[in-house]
């Protein structure tokens, strides 16, 4: 989720993510959450996600 700076802190990301998770579960899918920043991790935890690992991104120069 990307929320405009002036709109943050109103629960918008949580509401949208909650709807997306509910839709995924209703469709028999396994929702996953990848987050680097703390606010995103807080939303994920509020929705019941648990951290299982870390993601590493690398850029390889030719």
C-alpha cells in the first residue's frame, strides 16, 4: 500500500489491506505480506500476519 503523506494515520491502508486479505482468503489463496518499512509492518501485524523471514534485494551491475 502506498498512502499519500497527508492521508497517513487514518487507517486507510489497513482498510484496503483487510479487504484484499478477505478476498484472497475467500478465493482460497494464501495472502502474503512483504514490507520493509515499520509502518507497513505494523499494519501487517494488526491484520494478523506474522514475520517468518527477511527479504533481500540485490542489483547486479552488468
